[in-house]
C-alpha cells in the first residue's frame, strides 16, 4: 500500500495524484510555536506503506525544517519508505561559487534532502552547471519534463508562434518544445547584473516579423528576465508578448511589472499553485511517482500519458 502526504498548500496536486494512483491521502498539521519554531503532526496510519510527501519548494526556507520533521514522523509511524514529490525544486541556481566565500547552497540543500528522503520526483529542475540531479542528489530521482504539455498548449492557443528563450540555459527546453510543434525558435543573450537588474539582447531579429513571440523560461521569479526580454521585443515592434514559465514563483510585483512591460498573457504549469496556472502536469507527476510507490504494476490505474 501507498499513501500520499501533502504538505499544507499542496492539496490540489496531491489529491490529483491520489486519484490517479488510487492511494489514500494523509493529513499533515503544521503551525508555528510562539517562538517561531515549527510544529508538525501526521494524522492517519502509514505502517508498512510507501509514503510520497508532496511539497512544492517555492519559499523553501519556510517549509524545509517541517518537511524533515515530517519525513521522520512518517518513519516513526512505520512507513517503509518516504519519498519527496517536489514539483518545484528549490536551491539549484547557486550551483557554483561565483565569488569567494559564497555557500554553494545547491549542494548543501541536496545533501539534506537526500539524508531525509529515499527518492525524489520533480519537474524540470534548473540544471545549468550540473548535468543531472545525480551530480548533487545521492537518492534516486525522476524528472518530469513539461515540454510536451507546454508544446500542446502553444499549438492549441497561439497562431504562428516563434518561441524565444531569454538566455542560453533556456535553449534546452525551447528547442525541445519548438521541435515538437515544428515552429521556429531563438535564444536571447542575457547578462544579469543583480537580482533585479537584467539586460537581454536579441542577436538576430530576422525571424520575428509575422509571428507571435512566445517567451519560454523554466522559472518566473522577480519577472525581470521576462520584462527585459519583452521590452526588447516591443522595441522591435512586436505586439503583445506571451510568457510561459514552468514554475510560477512570481514574488512581489512581478506579475504586474510584466504586464506593464507589454506582456499580454502569462501562463504557467501547475508546479506552484498560482493564478497563472494553465498547463496541467498532475498526471505526468503521478506517472513518474508510481514506480517508487509500487503502483505501476499491470492492472493498476496509471498508464503513461500519450505525449510523454
Ligand atoms: C535563471 O537562470 C532562470 O532560468 C530564470 O531565467 C530566472 O530564474 C528568472 O528569474 P527572474 O524572474 O527573477 O528574472
């Protein structure tokens, strides 16, 4: 038997996974003590079960201690294995020491998660200088790729698109999505001068005329990358720009600032619950999780999605 254990706030994806995998959902209670420390309580039985904790790791500093407590609480309650389904996986962007003395947080975070969980499922992790998650995670990992679902959304909603990645890292997913639907693509050149200070340039604008620019990136955080890219495109005469992000962190004024910069539509995958979510990945996440829970044997409910 298996159980799905949503960290508070992850109920929609967790319930969708539970439906797909025919597993019960256990409830987790969490709150802060007056001194700010975290209290975690697991409700329900899991003895002998494989447990999948579902927690998207936006705002990871608020959640990580509680998730570690929860993993131990599940083992104390008799779970035979405890994995983590983190549709958004945090702390991958600091993947090197850019300046002396900096902490390479990606390595430390991966070490901590690998110590507490038996396996990890995530969606399009930000792999730039790491070739794969196994460079830093010591537990088995499975990555769900959003490209198929993003390509299907673009094909259904956008007339004569051109896909544009805002920086060289984005070439990996932009080229994949473009190939699936047979449309042109290009990547911009990005220089980041600070957290909110981003400059992009367009090396070759000749493919743009007559096409709807669709910016595609893995993470929308402050929105400054998309704002710089959209502003460049607008200065070249582009109409409303469509922005697609896999992970909608979109903190503070990000969404409003993107709209002010000429972004007509923002669409994201449901890896982080956000009003811009329009691309559904729950089933693909369930399919990727099934082998870890032993629910992918013949006769069970989960079958790979046709597009994967
Ligand atoms: C970074 O390399 C990522 O791929 C994104 O481009 C970046 O995280 C976006 O951040 P922001 O929205 O703050 O510009």
